[in-house]
C-alpha cells in the first residue's frame, strides 16, 4: 500500500508510518543500530529514513528496475555498496 509501518513489538502499537513512495514498497532494511531504514519500491527509488523522526532524508532515484530485496547484513556498508552510495 506504498507505506512502511514501524511497530513497537512489546505494545503492538504502530510507532510511525513512512509514506512517500508512489508505488508498492518491495524492500526494507534496517541499519545495524536501528536508527535508519532503507526502503525500495516499484517506483524505482530507494529512500533512506531516520527512524526517530520518521523523515526521509535521502532519495536515490533512477533505478531501471524494481529495487531488489536486500539480505540482512552485520554492517551498513554492504547496503551502501549495493546502492552505490558512500554515506
């Protein structure tokens, strides 16, 4: 439904709803410290979010295909390399 919801497991409550993609969200990956999340969508963008504020601070556009699902990684560097970013 073009959104990502962040849930508090202990209470079962929705802490935040991340809404900006214009197509279905197909991929989600958290940073190892849990402070950031990357989302990929059928709109051919990858967006990087600040979990605490729920704000999207980076949009990576121009992918020629759907953003792939990302494997879990022990560090954020694998995701950055896969996306071609240096942050």
